[in-house]
C-alpha cells in the first residue's frame, strides 16, 4: 500500500512539473511573438542604419548607370540624408552584379538597379545562371521604360535601314553587330530575323564600350538605349538609322521607326527596376518602394527621364513580380523564335 501511494505521488509530481514546463514554454512563446510584433515596425523605423549601395550591372556612362545616378541623390534625401552609393559591376551579361546582390545580407542596404537583361532575358540565353532571377530577389518597384536607336558609324556608307538590309543580304554573315546588354543583343537578333539577314554578333561588357568600337568602325552597327546613344548621335560621332519603338522618337522627330523603315511590325524596348536580396523584411521592402515611387515623381528625376526620352513606370512589389514574369515569357518567345542557342 505504501509503495502504491509513493508511485501515485511521483506520477502526480511528474505531471505537475511537465504541466508547469509546458505553461512556461507557452508563455515564453507568446512573449517572443509579442516582441517580434513590436520589433517589426522598429526595424522599418531604424532603416536605413548605414549607407545604401545600388549595384548596377553595366559600366559608368551606360543608360542604367545614368538612371541610377539620377535617382541616387533624391533617394538619399528621401532616406533622411543616408548616403546612396553607386557600385558598377559590369560584365558577364549582368551575372556579376546580380550574383553580388543575391548573396548580400537581406537588410535592404544592398540593392540591384537593373534591366530586363538580368531579370527576363538571361534565363533564356544561358543554360545555367549563377543566380535565380525570381527566387534570389525581393522585387521593390519598376522604375522606367525606354526604347533603342539603331546606330552606325558616322562615316559608314550605310545611310538607312533599307541600306543596311541590302548590304547584309549582299554580304551574308560579313557585317558585325555589337551589343552591350541582352536588350541590345535581342534587338539586333530580332532585326536580323525579321529582315531575313545574317550578321556576326560581337558582345561587350556595356553599351558605351560597344559604341567606342562602333565609332572606330571595328563593328558595323548596333542597337543602344537612347540615353547613352543620343549624345553621340547629336554630336555627329554616330548616325541613327531608326528607332525601335512603335512611335517616333521625340528627340529625333525626322528619324523613322524601324517598322516605318521597312521591317514591318518591328518593336523592341527595355525597362529598369529595383530589387533587394530575397528575405528582406516586408516592412523594409515597403519603405524602399515608398521611397523610390516618391523619388520618381520629383522634378529632378522627371526632367532627367524626359530628357532621356524614357517614361516613369513605377509599381508595387507585387506588380513588378507579375510584370517580370510576363516579360520573361515574352523574351523567351522572342529568343526561341530568333533561333538563339543557349550559351
């Protein structure tokens, strides 16, 4: 009898201890959740706590670089004077920059200001990427959209789109076209496909580098963003043959669109957007989205984009994710139709 009572007491004691422990754990879990709820806004309020780095996948002077610099000062002001530094990492079709941001701490202090090159085209141009354009990033906002100029050296005998097509057909595979981004390359590949011509592709790390060789007549033509190409056209160092949008370019009103010049239904553009590393806290993403959207409406940025003949095109993070998917599908179709083999 005494033994049974002792056993019962021990069992009851064990149950009490276990019950108390579970209550304690539950209380601690509740406190942890409460603290997490309280600290989330604090993270947003404390952001940014150090300089913000905007990584650009193309070199200084490129259209993407100029857009990043146009936004940087106004963004710094919007982020209470926090320094905003531009970090150019050109090369490898944007691999270096995208990979650097994908591997950066997900605290909102390292951002990728990029184009459809890294986020929509590369996955269809290369068999293997060192980054995932969707899984590795937190979308912030779309920034702007633009179109390109078809350009040749100022001293080139090619005077028109029809003249380029005629020469390319006369010398199949002999002319070389340069590209400094996937947008630049696909614009060229689509042109060749739709005009029924052949040409040798010569890749460069950025459009400014490609245009240097174009001015030196080491290549015969290329497609480049208006932002980096227009000053060289206006100064007489390069000649524009056509514009890739469906409407004429306001900066060169006498310049025909490529569709008008004979390549029916030709149209190609590009876009710029901002991303943070995957895992960046939602409240920090919202803070950045609010900041970039507001900066896009400042007079300095609006005037810059107007001079560059680009349009403001901001979005929510969710809107950018949907837009990116639609663009990736579209670029995939163009690349497949053009018969471009993955590298």
